[in-house]
C-alpha cells in the first residue's frame, strides 16, 4: 500500500508497520535478557551483555533501515557500503547504555543521570 505524501516523497505503510514490529520484538528480547545480566558473573555476564546489546542494537538499526526503505525518495539513500557498519554503532551505544543503566551494583546514581545517558546514546544513534 503505497501512499503519495507529496510530489517527491511517498511511503509504504507495510514497511512502516514492519519497522515498528521489529523494534517491539527487539525491546521484548532486551527486557527478557536484562535480568540475566544482573544475576550472572564472569564470562557469562559479558556474554549476556553482548547478546543483549546485539539484540537491541540490531533492532534499532533494523527499525531505522526499514523506516528509510519505507520512504520513496527520488535519490538512492541506502546504497552506501558503509550503511551496514552503522549496525556496530547501534550495538556499541546500546552496550554502553546497558553498562550504565543495569550495572551490577546500583552505585547510587539517580534515575535522572541514567536516563540522561540513555538519551545521549540515542542521540548518538541519530547522527
């Protein structure tokens, strides 16, 4: 179902819906894995952290990629070979966010400081 938004830009509602579904699934996986991070130790902790960061990083990246594919611009946008490398930025940013937000010990950081860190990481993904 292709909708013409203006003379130059149109979009596909199906890809927009699929984009939202991808993020919902990634968020559910991240929340399911977040509790395992706190209860594990050693290499298992690192593996759970990496798995969780990868799940959400890939989810964020796929949401943005599908959102851009849903737009019908008259110029090519996603043909750059560096586009797949942006997945590493999403995984890295979410891994740092998980380290700050779901650390093993709650170091007395207020929720405001943690939420500001999440905001910074999301802003990093937007650039």
